[in-house]
C-alpha cells in the first residue's frame, strides 16, 4: 500500500519510527541535564559549526536579513511610520520602534544592544549571530524543560504582564500571538511564571503541528499536558480550541509560518500569504489578543515581552485583510525586539513576492 495513502495512525509508526523515538528520548534526556551555562555555550558552538558548514542555509539567512534590514532602514528614514499598515498596532511598542533601536540592556554585550540595521559590511556577522543564537536558544530550551518556575525565573524576565491581566479580565480568553524566536521552551514557562510572580491564573493551550512520529508525538503531548499545557492540532478541528478560549483559556498560536494559502498582507515590505487562523479564532470567540516576543537580553538571560494587540475594525466582518495586515505589523514589532533571536533559517521570502511601495 503506498505510504501516502496510509492514515497518519499507521504512516508514522513501525520499527524505524520506534528506533527514532528511542534515540530522541535518550538525546533529550542528556540535554535536559545540562546546566544552563553549559547548554548555552554548547549551543553557540553548534550554531557556529552550522554557520561554517551549511552554505545554502547561510545564504537563506543572509537573504532574509537583507530584506528585513532594508525594510528597517526605509522605515527609519520614513520617521518610524509602520509601512505595512500606516500605524502601530501594538501597545507599548512604538517608542522603541520610532527611535529605530532599543536601548542597550545594562551589562549586555554589544551584539545584544540593538536591532538597528547592520551596514552591508557587517551582514555576515549578523548571519553568524543568528546561527549561534539559534543554537544557544535551542539547547537552553531543553534545560528550561526540566526547570520549576522558580528556577526559570532566574533566567527569564516578563515585561507587560498587565496586558495579559487586562485581557483575561474580559472573560473571553486570550489569543497569544507567538513567533519563531528565542528558546521556545521558555514560553512553556510563561503560565507558571505569570502565576507565581503576578497571580495570573488561566489554563494555557497551544496550536501545534503533530510530529511525524506517533511514539514521539504521544510522548510530547503527555509532557506538555503534565506541565499544564493543552495542545490542539488540525485533528481537533475548529471548535475545540474556540471552546477552550470561551472557557477563559490562553491559546498560543505561532503566526509567522510560511504558508501557500492565506490572506495577502505586507510583511517586512513584501506581500506574503498570512495565516488566517488567529483572525478566525478571534472572530468566533471574541477573545482579545496579546503578542509575545522572546529576546536575549544578556548571556543566559531572556525577556518575554507582552503587548496588547489593537484589533482593526473591518467594514465587512468577513474581510480578513485588515486583521492580516495588523497581524504582520505585530510580527514585525516582535522580531524587531531582537532580530537575531528570530528563526530565519527558512526561505521566508521569494522572488515571486511582490514588494510594497514604501513611498506611499
């Protein structure tokens, strides 16, 4: 029977998949035991090796960063106006963006001090930092996975929690916009940290893509559920995550994936397909939206920053375009918190993507 005709329950099982599962479990068990310092240093080393060896991936990262840097330069010359949509859609994010840079974190090394566009002569240094920081974030994430909220608090700081409290007070749940940046496992600590440090209590869930290994996927789900995170996928349909929101839950959605079908909206000066899922869930549940970025603020220190997301008003309730525009404007702001913490390894832009006229 051809593999593509098998149901997922059979396609991702078997001896080879089980061996893959055992190997992954063993590797994860070792990486989880590493101290944060060792994990961070090892990750940066692996990232440097990847930067040195993976020429095609390096070219992809360079192309992505060149486009983003060009957008930031044009935006800075335009006086800080948001090119995608004509205005900031984020609370507490405009001052840094209008200035074109963020102030240096006290005690942080110079490579963490800002996200201002790098001159072309320094683009390769920026590319190298993306690889090294991706490795450090990945390996540190395994260590975060075994930490208690108290232990994680030594390395993670939360800013803007008042936006999350205000959104939850509305009683309709909260849609949490996420991007591929920083150590993703740090986000799993957000509910525990918010509860321990700020008294914010709400069930936490996340949309995710099932792994192509049933044994590993089942184990991953159990791990997440044991830490209080409920996972939803396309297998769960549309109504379960919406009901979760209506019940007062916080639902995390990775919103920066490259997709083939969606709503056309500007993203760093290029017209791209944008996921309609956050807008569909918001329309059905009425939940407010909070955007979350994760930035390296110093070696082995990260900042989770929350911002209120000001929803656009569409003349036609079925028109998804205004929400898609403002969603991408939010993502731009999130990535600009720390450009090198973004995961730029995929070909996010292509020659087919039309450019936005920045003079308008």
